[in-house]
C-alpha cells in the first residue's frame, strides 16, 4: 500500500473495507493517537501508515 495523505473514506477503500468497519476497528487504537486525529478531515502519511499497520493485524471475517 502506498502511504499518502488521505481522508478516512479513501483509507477504507484502500484497505478494501467499509467506512463503518474502519470506524469500528479504529475504536481499538491507542486513545492518545485517536485524540491526536480527532476532528481532522485529512490524515497525514505517518498516521495512515500507523492505522494501516494496526488494522492489518486484526482478523477479517472468513469468506465462504
């Protein structure tokens, strides 16, 4: 994945998950990090990288 400045909707599309799934998974992130990005529309490259690394470690539902 190419890390670049993007909003949450673009990040969800890059991760191939829905926006609501991204929201649920972001609830489990570090509270200090969540406070840092609270209310911001655009996420910076290093923030996108952190979110991707944290979320990619979470299990996806198996497809049937």
